[in-house]
């Protein structure tokens, strides 16, 4: 494929990495940005165009960004909000993640875009697994307003695909980590680097993660693989790990010794409920495994980086920022 690719959310953690990889592969890219183009950006070169589109919303005009585009990677979204200020969070998620996404998709179809790669969430499958990994064909059980909005966006995109307006590829990643990862992964690295005691020394769960490089690799494959059209794919590193082992691995990559206290997971969850952090405790103590056999077999895709190597890369970037 040599058609121009539009990447939404191009200034975000995932979007930046997608743009960089596609440019390395020699593909022309249009980077859609919410705010003004950063000073010094390579705007309007032959390989990279940058377009300010504003918020992802039902009234957004994507015409300038879609000019000459043959494929699209939709990374932009309203994500989990740590301190929710909306009086109606579900409505806020739907406005951006459902209505805004479908507005983009309809304009993309009208502009002649062939393929739409949608970055969804494993939360569409559910919050936790109990011995049997999630598959793409499971009945959806979104567990949060964010996951519900992603599910509804998937349904709308699939309707467009059935009508022949677009080829849609849906990717549902679990926790994405890598250099510069925001959110809980960054907070755990900071806590380990500071030597803080953590009550996760007795957690024997199994969780699937996906390194940033592995997710970007799959996205690139999904842009033009014939077998990917109108399919749902799950993605991971293919190496499930417990929270205890993950923290030990991150600490080793940081060159520090972890202080993990052996607190029973039931106690951790009970305390978390009292302190308003039940969801975080569930993520750290519960299991969430994904089956990527369809992704491997249908696309011929395999992870490009092992978990240990990806942790090392994330740790090196963190330490460089921390001045260590």
C-alpha cells in the first residue's frame, strides 16, 4: 500500500508511534491534531502533512484532513478520565467516541477512503477473565462508560462496512505499555523507582499486555492485509504474566529492588473499595487474558518484540526522563 494514511490522535502516545512507523516504512501520512501544529513540525512535506482538526465531535469537519487519503488509523478518543467533571459521563463518551467517530467514518467513506482501522479496547469484551481468555467472537460485555462507547462505535462502523461504504478493521488492545506510556504503567514505574512499598507481592493472576511496538506493528499490517477487512482482532505480546512478576520485571529493568508486600488480593480489593480505587485494584489483582490465535493465523502476524525487551525499552526512556 502506498496511499496516504490519515492518523487521528497523532499527538498522543499511540498516534505518535503510528505516524513514526508509517513514515519509516515510506508511507505518506497526514497527522490530524486537536490543537495547533507544534512549532518546528515538518508540516506539508511530501511525506508528512499536519492538519489541525479540533475536537473529535459530531460536528467536526474532516475534509482537509481526508484530502488524498486512502486509509485511516483512528487513535483519537475520549479515554478514561481520572477526575471526571462531566455530570453525564456516558453522554460525554458517546459524543466523542461514538458520534465523533461515526462522523469521521461517514466523511471518510464519502471521500473515497478504502480502509478504516479502529483502535477499540479489550474492555468491549469485559473486565476480567476466569481461566478462559477472551476471543474476538465472544459476546460483548463492556464494563465501563468508556468501553460501552467503544462497543457502540464498533457497531456503527460494522453497519457502514456491511453497507459496503468502508472496509473496517477493529483492534481491541489490553493495557498498552512502552516508552512514554501514560497512566497506570507510568505510575507503577515511578513507584518502583522511588522504592515505594507495594501490596502486590502475592498476586498470582494472569494478564495480557501489549507493547507499543507490537500494537503499531499490527496496525501497519491491518492497513492493507486483504484478510483483515471487516474483522475484529485481539492483540497482545503473547506472554501472559502476573502482576507480581510484572513488577519484578519492571524493577529489574529499572535496576532497582522492588519492595513488594505479600498482602492477600482479597484484602487489597477490600481496602481499594473503601478508598475509591476498586477498578485499579481489579486491574492489578484480577486476570485478563486474550487469545490472539485469530490474529496470528488470519494475518500471519507475530509480536515483533518480547515482553522483557519491551520492558527494558520503557525503563530506559523513563530513567532518561528521570535523570538517572
